[in-house]
């Protein structure tokens, strides 16, 4: 009987610990309950954020390259106009 009472006490303590760490503390910190079951979702969410940031950086790089190309074309056209102006004078 003493062993059975000890096992009951251990089970009650484990349930209290689980209840505190998985329900009470997350609710206290205004977070979703049962965080132990949400581990992989957080990593996938973080991966999605990193992928979005990477896509944004690629787009920014493409914009910079196109602006650089446009600037070079403008400079060439300006030089060509100046040469044509000199030749016409």
C-alpha cells in the first residue's frame, strides 16, 4: 500500500508540473498553451520568414542592377547626344 501511495503522489506531482509548465506559465506570458507540441511549427515559421527575407533581398538586388543598367544607358545616350551636337556644329 505504501508503494501505491508513493506512485499516486509521483503521478499527481507530474501532472501538476505538466499543468504548470504547459498551461499556467504560457497563459501567464500570453502565449499559446502546450508549447511542447509547437516546437517544429516555430522552426517552420522561422524558415518561412527567412525565405521571405531572402526573396526580398533578391528583388532588391535585381532593382539595383536594373537601375545601374539604366544609368549606364542614360550616360551612353547623353555622350552620344554630345558627340552628335559637336559634329553638327
